């Protein structure tokens, strides 16, 4: 665990990953092959994880977030709105 994180912060990290993973891979509405994925709120914990998981699965990701978070999302999404 990084020294900069409290125990409460560190224990909450898997929540965003698990939620994104459940929606992308386990829910029936999830990953349709070949279709681009729109992630609205892509700079949130769940959004960032969804962008990374989908990109690693070979999906084209369209990430929507505020302009102040564009630099954080640029390397993670192929198309940024």
C-alpha cells in the first residue's frame, strides 16, 4: 500500500475496478464485440477503470469528461470528447 494513502482510501480502490468489471464483462449489456464504448464520466473511479479495461479488451473507447481532466484521459482513450 502506498504511504500516501490512508487505510480507508486504500480499501476503497477495488470498488471502482470491480464495478467497471461487472458492467463490462458480467452484465448482459456489457461488451458487444466491435462496437465502440462510450464512457460518460470517464474521469471518475469507475470511469477510469472502465476505460482501461475496455481498451485492454481491444475496444475503441470514447471518453467523456470535463476539460480539466482531459490530460489524464488522453493516453487512456482513443477518442476524447
